[in-house]
C-alpha cells in the first residue's frame, strides 16, 4: 500500500509553491513568466530594437485585432468548442466595410454597425447550429469559414485600399504615450504611439476578463466546458451558455474585423488568412485548454504577445526564412501542451487522492 | 514511515488549499496582474534609460558602423522568380562585402510587410529595400521611414503613393515592355504563318490581381489583341502559382474548345497550364494550325521552363530579370557617396524562343534581339 502511494507524494512536494493556485491561474502564471523571460532575453541578447518601447507598441498595434479575435476564441474554447470561422469573418468584415466606405461613400459609424452585424450574424447562426442542433462546432465553423471567404470574394474580387477621407484620418490617428518615446539615430525624438485598435483591444480584454471571473454567465462558461453534465445538474442552461459563447465569439470577430480593417486600411480576400490558427495558438499558449473548462483572457492576451515576440526575435536574429518562425511556434505550442498535460495530470492526481 | 505520513499529511493540506482557492478565485490573479504591470513598467523604464543618453548609443553604433545594415522586406516566396530574387539579394548583401542583411518574408500579406518595415525602423537599419505585395497602402509607413530618414529602395513591383518622394528610387522590370515583346513575337509568328488574326483564340492566365507584373502584362496583351484583331477570350487569375495555373487551365479547357494560345503571366503558371493541357489529352507547341496549343510565358528563371522552350513546349518566354541584388547594391553605394540615383531604373531583359525564324523584334521603335535557345 505504502509502495503505491509513494509515487505521487514527491511530485506534490515539487509543485509546492504553485499548488495554492487553480489550474487557470497556474497556466496564466506560466504564460506571463514565459513572455517576460522571452522579452527580457531579447532585450539582453539582441538589444537595439527591443530596447525601444515602440517595438513593444508595434507588436500591440499589429495584433490588436488578433487579441480581440483570440478572446472570442478563448471563450468558445473554455466552453469546450472551437470557432475556426473567425479569420474568414475578419476578411469579410474588412471587405464589406471597405466597399461600403469607398464605393457607397458611407460613414464610419454605419461601417462599425455593419462590422458588428456581420459578426453577430455568424455568431448567432453558428451558435444555434452548435448548441441547439448538436452539430460539431468544428464542422459548423469550418462551413462558416468557407462561406465567409467565399462571400468576401463575391463582395469584391480585387484587393484595394480605402480612400475615404474620414476613415483614413481615423486609421492614422495615433495615441501618443508620453515619456516612452525614443531618440532615433539622427538624434530626433520620436514619440511612442499606439493605434485606436489597441485601446479597443485592451477594453475588450478587461471587460471580458471581469465578465468571465465574476458574472454568473462567465462562471457558467467554465462549468459547461469543465463538465456539461455537472453544469446541467447545477441548473445551468448548457445549450444557452454554448449558444452565447458562439454569439460572443462572432461578435468579437466582428469587432476584431473592424480593428483589423482599421489597421490595414484595405479590403482583400486574402486578408487575415490563417488568423483563426493564430488565435487558437495564442489561446493555447495563454493557458486555455482545448478540452474546455480552463482558460484566462489575460493569458490569451499574453499568448498573442508571446506569439509575436517570438516571430520578432526569430526575424531579428537573422533566421530569415519563414519556416523558422513556424518551427519556433510549433516548438512553443508543444511546450505549452506538455505543461498543460502536466497540470491536468496534477489535477487528476488530486481528484484521485481525494476519492 | 513517519516521514511518509508527514508528507501525505502535507499533501492533504495542499489539496484543501487548492480547493479553497478554486472557490475564492480572485486573489492570486490579482497578484499576478500587479506583477505584470510592475514588470512592464520596469522593462519600459529600463528601455528608456538605456536609450536616453546619447553616448552609450553612439558606441553601439560605431561598433557596427563598418557594416551597412539593409532591411529587406520580401513579399513572399510564391514563385521561382521570387526565390531567385531573394537569393540574389542574400548573395549580394553578405558580410564579406560589408553588409548585414535583415530579411523578412511577408508571406503575401501587406500587414506583415508594414510590420517588417516598422521593425526595421526600430532597429535603425541604414537602408530599407521593399518588394511590395500590392501597389497601394504604403503612404503611412513610408512616411515613418522618411521621418527616421532611412532611404527606401523599392524593387520589382511599384508603389502607388501620393508623394513620390516618399521612396528614394525604384528598380525593376518594365512589365508592359515585356508584354509588348511577347505580343510582338506572337504577331510576327501569326503573320509569318499566314494565320488569320481572328483565328488566334487566346486565354490569359493572369498573375495575382493588383500586382504590377499582372497589370503591365495584362495591359500589354489587351492592347496588342485590340491592335492585331486577336480573339482574347477570357482572363482569369492563376495567382502566379503552378497549382492555380493548372486548375484554371483545366477548367478553361472544359469551357472553351477552340483555345490555341495560352498567355501565362509567369513560368509557374505556364508549367501548371501545360500539365492541365497534357492531362486533357491535348498537346502543346507552336504549331497551332495543327491543333496544338501555344504557350507564351514570362520570367525565364525556372530551369524546367527554359528546357520546355528548347523542347518547343513553351513557344516563347519574355524574360523578367530577378537579379536585383547588384543593382540595389550599386544604388546604395551611390547614396553612400552622396549621389542621387535615377528615380526609376529598369533592368535589362531578353526574350527567349527556340523558333529560329524570328530573330529580331521591333517594339516602340527599338529593336530587340531574340535569344534562340537550342
């Protein structure tokens, strides 16, 4: 008897200082530590570009849309689903807004509404199919992805840049961050800035983080993802919760789509190609489990940053072929999957030991 | 044994703690957040302190001032031409000749390329070389490069900006001239074989829509078709890739049974189209009077394509010279010496064919020699 119990005991001893955290917090902690180790490592080893705050802000500027979309993805993943239509929706939103603003001389307010409506429509339809008709989320959203990509090409085939004056002004609006600028090699002081999209992304992250942590609905997502049967017994409307998660994800894809559009300022059928995969990768790096029930949006936020920091490091290091980035990301994903399974194993051990 | 029991007891306590914190939630996350914010503040502060004093940065600079840092944002690696272009840059800007090349592959996305240019600006490179994926949408980022006073040399495709002083100069191919050469070759061939121009049924497999090469080559063909009275039946994009070229050609062969000339806007599309034609049971060659399908193509970089010219599978190729490296290097040397390069400069290009009957072409009053491949 004592022989069998010997094995788990030292393991628990090792995880001592972490064991007062929940899985979600532990994974979040690991993500944040990895990000900072990576970034500080980059500063120490490569210096130059990474020393400037603007490099960090550029990562934010370039990925504001991905952050928003990844939040939606994380929520769906927490409930145990997946949504791979987000990239397509982003492209469709960009194209529709571009066509509306340029060809129909529209105003920005309406284009935002269009973006939200498209996102919401995808969310509602996909959510209904997944939650109430019990179709696999992967299949439903795969269809959604193809549909969105196809629609984008129908709306307009050629890529083009939006010339609408009000929009261009909005797109070029920069929020100066005081005190974090840097002196370039000519001795000129350049202000650090972020784009409007970054503000939107931060608001989305904070609002949804609070929602997930403290609202009844938010806790419901975790319960449904963790174990649908138990959630049902707890009196949670599982179908409705799943439905809402997809609606939210769609809506966020709409918002993300508009932020993406604001960043690139053009419509093109090839926009946001592979974005859904980056969103999934970011969520996983951020500590969201594909199996559901565990995840944190702050983690997702750092997941996006990690993903792009590693890309930045790889290219600055002169490992210049595209496949290097792919391989490092694959390596990182593997690392995080291993960490996740260790965490899950820990959880299982704890449950076993209890019973 | 006692030790073991003690451990087990400890273990139990942990579990209770875990359980507790699951119930209460918030506490540790809040701490993590506080840490994260602190970290950011410290990192940003450090960064600022490091960059603020002028001297320290100067010493770093002088260490590397021996080599000229060139940031090259390539749009992707979609074709053999592109790979040859990248290779030319990489082999030109090597450490031995006093350069450091930072290469970024944009993977066909403008957003990636804009990101790359911003990274170059942050890294304070000496020159930026940009091979843009599309013509429009570069104003903002080029303005940023100009604010940092980094010269931008655009290669291959052009950029369409409101203010042409936003980039230093452009090096590349005259795509329309290439197209005119190819069209003139076809015109000469049709005239010599005594074929009625109305019987020349052309399909155009276009490049990536919006790319300069596509625009120039399409325009050259369209103008020539109107001028010579050819039947230009349809234009479809093949995205400069072999796979798409094959797919498009296969469906075109099903739609039209009288195609006798395929105009492919690069070699990869031509290779794909030839596969599709062969699979459909037709044969390729210049002898269009006897039911063959003539393939006209561009680039002339791909070894297989050049071999196909010798085998009369591709009738003629208008070259698009990918070796931009030496040209760009010459411009950088000129700029380093304080000179002003020409705003637009074209690389020299040839036209390849295995047909010996046409040895010279006259396009816009200039005579071009046809390189006969044997």
